[in-house]
C-alpha cells in the first residue's frame, strides 16, 4: 500500500493511517486531533486503548468503525510501522550513532564516506536523505512511524547504508523500535538532557539500549569515556556474537578492558598542523599516518569513531578508508567547527552542552595561539 503512517495530523493525506497515542495532551486536544485526522482524509486511526474512549469522541458510526484499539501502542508503534512498510531496515545497513556529542558529525561523515560505490543516506539533526538533498523533520530522532517511513523512502531511492543519529529520548520512547541496526556507535556521555532523564545514570542507561538490539552485528565504542568503558565491558561479556571495536586517543585507556576479543583503532600520536591534525594510528596492529582537516581533539576522536565504523560496516582496507577520509571536503559538517571566514578566522559551531562548549573553546584557543592571535 502507498498509505503512510503518521502521528502528526497535519501530515495526513487521503488514505493515510493516524497513530494516536498520548504525549502530554489533554482530553480536548486528543479529541481535536482525532477529528482533524478524519477531516484530512485518514483511512484509519490506531489508538491507545488505555487512554482513548472513542465512543466519547466520535459520533459518526462509520468513522468509529475505522478506529482500531491497541494496548501499548507507543512502545509498539515502530514495530507496527516497520511491518507495514515491509521491514525496510532489514534491506539496509543501518548504523546507529548515540552519545551526547558527535552524533551529527559522525553520521554526516559516514554518509559522505560510505557513499562510494554504494549510496549512503543520513537521518538526524540536519535532516534526512542524501547529502545535498536533506529533508528537515525538526527532530534528531523522529517519531517511530516517521523513522520507518523515512527508511522506506530512502530504500526506494537507492540507499544501501543509512547513518542514523539515535537520541537518548528516542531510545527511551521506543522511536527506533523495529529498526534492524547493523552497527551501533557510542561517542561519549556528558551532562545534558537531565531535565528529561533526571540523572546521569538514567541518561546512560537510555544510551545503552542501542547496544541491546537483537541482530546487532558490530559495536563501536569510545574507550576514552568512563561510561564507554563500562559499555565495552557489558557488550564484550554479554553479547559474544557482536564484533566490538574500541577507539581511543589514549591507548592506555584500553588496559582496563576485561577478557574478550576487541578490535582497536588507536591514535598513538597527533600534532596540530595548519588546518588540522597529523596523526599516527595503530589499527589492529597496522600503523598508518594520516592528515585530517578537523579542529579540536573531540573531532579527532569523532574521526576515529568514523574510521572504525567504516572498517566495521563496509570492510574497507585501512589504507583505502584513511585515504578516503583525507580527501578534501569529506569531513565538512554544517555548523560543526565550520569555517566561514579565513582572515580573520571565523568559525561556526552549534555546541550547546557544557562539555561541548568547553571543548570547542579549548580547541579554538589552541588554534588562536598557533596562529599568533587571540580568541
């Protein structure tokens, strides 16, 4: 069927399906949205049985007959939508990236780098689609039906890879339920979204859910992050079927790892030179020198995550992967330490969490001193 599924009545076209589940709406607003859905041409409404009493909302017997109750709709919306669209993620290689910072950069880079010879798309803060053709949704991780409909759209448009930002709220609310992830990437855990999660422990546990998805084949985890080390231990001990990659700017960070095979991407030395870093890497014992045009150690860490993701997801050789990352324009991201003026140097960065702002300013101060200027 060409019918779409949505939780937004404004997006309903004739013949679509509306999923109605509570999200802090009062009874009057719920009633208004049900009526709006039918006015816009909804063919059916699937609603949360525990919350809606349709007999009190709908007076038309013909409309009432098109309403289907479902217990636990919110947590099952992704699974239902996935089945409706014939499980699009099972026909794609989906790489989910979670963490407080770095999600947008890593997913953008992966979509740039995995696109040859295959087509790679991105889903996240900057939009969904292929680079240069992004469609805005207003969400880092959209509502579950939108996630599935977008995966279906990208599949039909020729995508083979999808790099997806996966937020903690998205994981906690089940927005990516029904997605079959090929690879999961964890960047870091720092203070953010505590108004939603309440404390750092709850925040971390929400992020960890990405690594519990059935069918996951590979995990890429930052060993320089305290929660990342804990996550590494969990995955190594609890999921022996998952291939685990750890990346680090400080190789000694890997020493506390428990037993188990862990593939490693290490930066053994780095120097700030010109507009980026000159780095010496050790990947599974193989040494390689690279030059990456990024600013800030946090971005260098993101590069390691991206490299590990490429090696895990596409099976490129180390030389091919690092050469591709060194090509001009490959590591550019809108609003992420983005250069808008060379002299004087002016950069735009959308850092908003305390950790991100601190490290952005730290990187810029180092850059200013190198140039003999001021921040």
